[in-house]
C-alpha cells in the first residue's frame, strides 16, 4: 500500500503467510529501526485495523487473525532519498 502523508511517500506491505507487516520509507533508509517505528508505528495500527475490517467485510469466512503481527522496518538498502515531490490530486 502506497501512502503519502505530510509530503512523504512510504510503502506498507502485508505478508499474510508469515504474518508480517513490512514498512519501506525511502527517506529513512539511514535511520535506526526505532526512529522508523516512531514515525510509522501508529500508521501501521490504523491501516491494519482498516485492512482487517475490509477482510471481514469482503472476504467472509477468511479467518486470519491480524493481531500481533511482526513489524519489519526496512533500513540500510541504500542512501536515503533527499527529496520527494508530493503527488497532487
């Protein structure tokens, strides 16, 4: 899921097989994991609750417990991006 917030672009990925949520923030590639968690932790909680509701509404009978999934914050894949041009509607 691509999310633009405060002029920043981030990606969130749900791995249903391994029950993990992955976060990719190109501006935080050189930050420590705790910094990425501080920035994205609440977003993950909100998005995960929404995805869980959508799953329950549109995929009736698909019993996947979405509570307590691991959170993986990707860092160190390269240099941090220095600039992002916000998408305009």
